[in-house]
């Protein structure tokens, strides 16, 4: 079910026998859900209208768009007026009366008046608000109070209804902790016909389930006549909240503020209300333009909802125009501005329409009455809309959005209400920037309190050194555009923090004073971070965890402190291994080794061109190295047939102990080789020639060609015998010959009981 925001007619008591056509006639005056009949104007000309499309548009309780044809209903309405309404210029003796502004034949006509406070002209559309408080006649003009403004209107423009004959009077009602505004649309016909607007949370000064009267929305009266008497006397003494005037937070929140609602939350809320329209997915544009041009995104969003019917109006759909810019009464559709995109429309609204116009105290056509939504006394509503409750309706939408999202935006800012015109200074009491108009209910964002002055958010855009107002600039800097006003110039509506400042005690200790107390822990002051202990004393020249504060107390960044390096965030991070698919080693200064060796904790590692640790065999320049599975360089160790030396390089072409590695680093083992005959290859590639060699405990002899000999051989004058495997025979008979212990054949000697002769042969 659609959320009901504003202006839904409440039919409290209607005779069921009324003719259906007559009922439809009075339904014409219904300003239905969200108040889409808003009569908005482009500048100050009372004859133009930004949003009217010559029909009254709204949503029914099921969320469906509905329209009423004004011409037919106006004709029916004119014939239904009753004799209890008197022309104001003929009224002489009404003590307690109501001013009827609904006297025009067309909803496209307005009533002009003069503001009693500042003498400036304003205008009201009687179809948006039919009644005001009648305060008597002044020089032939009717004095009234309505929508916050006390004004004078030509007697021929309005009618007076005696309170006794007024069937429907605007009022406020409380219910369930909420405050509602019931705006009368037909004061003389069929009692209890109202448009109903949710104002916000009920102020504590009002009782629940009660009815109150007020034509400014600030002071509430339990009795209508008592209110009139106070108004005539220029006091609020008998209001139930005489000492605590009420200001609807969103209605009096200056535009130079930021919402905490995110772009995603705006889009989420829009999609929960409608499934189509140009407001869908506009959240990012609202936030970016808020941040660039200094116009609250929630206020713009709610304004767009009201003016474009959730982005579904014809002007919005065809022209990307969410705010009804340029849609004048006499030519609404074709006169409306067209934009290439919704973002262009939002940018134009934030920059040109609000920031450069309604927020500019020096606006060349005088549209500035404060940057808040307001009503007909102050705010954008004064010149923007002929609907006197346009600001209240948008504020109602702000409340509904925050409540619908389950967040709390209300009272996020400290606001003060001006006590008359206010002078804004660059610094406390020096260099006047501008002076505001003397308007009632003029709110100011109070940033801090300092020595008899308030630091405030400036509605005006300023130059870079804040010495003058810049016009037609649009872009807004929340941090730079502030000013100072006298403490006596404003009455705070909620708490205001003291100006943050440095304080030094008699011992030379420094403190930071903020929000009426001394800060402890880390604190960013301007662009630097400081640390304050539990007593609030600023620390210096010491480590605070992994951060270091220097002699001035500020956190040190991007430099070495002894053997520790603190990075661009001031953080000292001990060097450490980091794994992100591969291992790399981060130094304390954030750097890392690439294409080089590094000794870490007594071990040598190598890191590639991307800074990753290598493992396995790796050729580095002309040498080979081996790194184990942990990346540690292998040294002084064999790995298979390869030897890694003390510097990690693979040994080549050299003896390693009794082993030889070749030019490729491969250990060549001694081995027998057969190529028609047997020969023996040493590990270094050489082989024995003309020599004996002991191989595996056997003695062999190799000839001049390096080949192993077998059988009887004369070597150096001695006979030897080598068996079929080439092994020298020792201490054994071979036939009639005996081979001695050294392998030589025995001659001329006894071998046991046998004698061998000079030829070595034993003969029996």
C-alpha cells in the first residue's frame, strides 16, 4: 500500500444523500497524496508557474495516478458558494473571522499581498489554502495571518467569513505521537473537508489526540478566538507552547547541509514506491550534485517527488524535468524546460536554481529569504511557490523518506533562529560579508560557539579567502564557506558545540577542547593527527603503538624513526612475508626487493621482477642457483649430481672433494665403458694409460690406448696374469705358474713343496 505523505482529503461527515456530481465537484479541491497541485513559480512574477499542468494530479490510496479537470469543477464550485461569505470590503463588524482566499474563478490565479514585516510583496493561491486569520482592517486593507506571514491584502481580493459561520477551519491535530496539518479548502461548505499533511513528530508541549489552531505552525492554541486575540495584540502569550515555539526540522533546515542518506538508499526507496519513472536510479546524481553545489540531496529528492509524481509526470517523462522548471500556468507542457538527461536537470536545479538563486543573499531579483523550504514568511517557499504550504509538503516527504528507510536525519544539525536581520562576518566582528533580510523564522546552521560569536554555515558562496560573496558561482565548499555571527543575533533551537580550540595549561601541556570537553585518544585536527592521553594531554616525541608523534605532537609520516620506517599513513609496519598467491617480502617502508638477492633472518632469497620469491633452479646472470621449497638458497651442499658452493653458485669444471663436476656442473662418476674393448673413464673425463689402477679393490692394467688388458702380460719386465674380467690374479696358481701377492709371476723359488724355475714353470 502506498505511503500517504501529504494532502489527502479527509471526509469526516458527508451526508450520504449528496448527489454524486456535487461530491465530484468538491473532490476537485482535493489536493491528493503528496500535494501534486503545488503552484510553483519560476521567479518573482506572480503570473507564472513552474509546475502546474492545468490539472490536479496525485495518487489515490492504492498508488494510482489520478487527475481532476479544473475547468468543469471550477464551474460547479462557483455555483455552490453560499451566502455566509461576505465581501471583505463590506465587512465592518467581524471580531473573530476567517479570511477566505479562495475567491478566484480559476486555480491558475493568485492573490497578492504585502508582508507587514518587511513591506515586500508576496502571493498565495487560494486553491492551496483557503483560509487565514482575520486581524482587522488597516487603511482599507485586510490584515491577515496565514502560512507564517502577517500581511495586508486588498479587500476586493478576499472574503471574510465570521468564525461562527465557518464550517471548515484549518487546524493541527495530534495522533499517535505525530502532528498533522489539516488545511481547509472550502471554509463555507460541508464541514471537515481538508487536505491533510504529516508535519512530523509531535512536540512535547502538545497533548496527544488533540486539536490546535495556528497560522504560523510555531505557536499552537487550544482555542481559535484566543489565538485571534493574541495575533491582534502581536503576542503569543496564550499559546500552549508560548515559551517553546515549534519549528518543523526539515521545513527549517537550510539547504546548505548534507544528508546521510546514500545514493543506494535513495534508489532503494524510489523502487519501493514506483516501478517506473525518471526518478529511478537518480540517487548518484542527487548525492554528487549535493556535494558539488551544496544543496541537500534529501530536500532535492523530496522536491522532485512532489513536483514530478515520483518522476512519472508527462513533463518528467518527456523532458527529464523533475522539478517543473519553466512550466508556466498559461503554457505548462510546452513552456517546461527540457533536459538531455535527468542528471542535467538535477545539476541545473542544484547549481542555477537553488545555489545561485534561492541561496544567494545578493540575488539580483531578490529571491533570497533563507535557504530553507519555509512558508510564506521565510525560505524558498516565499518566491518559489504560490502554494503557501509547498515547503511543508516537501518537509513531510523528507520525514516520510527518513522514516521509511529507518534512519534518523532529524536534528543532525544545530540550528538557530535569527532575532531579526543578521550580519555575517569573515571573522568574529570583522569584514562584513552580507546582512540578511529582516524576515521571521530565518534559520541558520550553527557550527560552533566561540567567544560571543557563532561559527555558521554560509548560505552564500564565498571567494577563496572568505572575504566576499561570489555570485553565479554555484559550486559550494562546505569546509570553506563559513562565517561568524554575533551570539545575540540568533536563538539556538538545539545544543551548539563550543568552538574547537587548543588550550595550554600552566605546565606547558597542550589539550584539544571540543564539544565542551577535552579530547582523548587520536584526533585529526585539520590535516594532522594528534594523540591525547587519558588526561587529555597531547603526546610528543614517542611511539603510540605503531605510530610516532613528533616534537609538535603531530603524527610523523613517510620517514625513518631510528631503524623504523613509518608510511604515508603514519603506520610502522615491521617487515614481513606476505602471501597473495605467491610469497613476497614487504619492507617496513612498504618497498620490496625485485630482481635481486636479499638476506632475511640469516637466509638468502631471490625475488623476481615482480618481487615474488623464487624456488627451484634459477639462472641468475651466468650462474645457476638452487632455492628450496621455502625459497632459501641452497649452499655447501650436493643436490643430485650438482654441487652448490658457499655462495650458492653451482660448481662447474672442478673437483669437489673426490668428486668432479663438469662444465655443466654435473658430477661425472668413474665408470667402465665398452667400445669393442673395455676402458675406464674417470669422473673428470680422463682414463688410465700404461698403468695399474685399483678399481673396486681389484687391480687392473691399461695399455697405451687405455684399454684393459687380460691374460698374461709382461709389464716392466714382470709377468702378470689378468683374468677374463681384467682383474689381476694374486696368490694363486694359473696352470703351472704361480702369481705372487703383488701379482708378479714367481721364479726360481719354492712355492710350498713346489719349485718353479727361472721361467716360472713348475715341473714335476
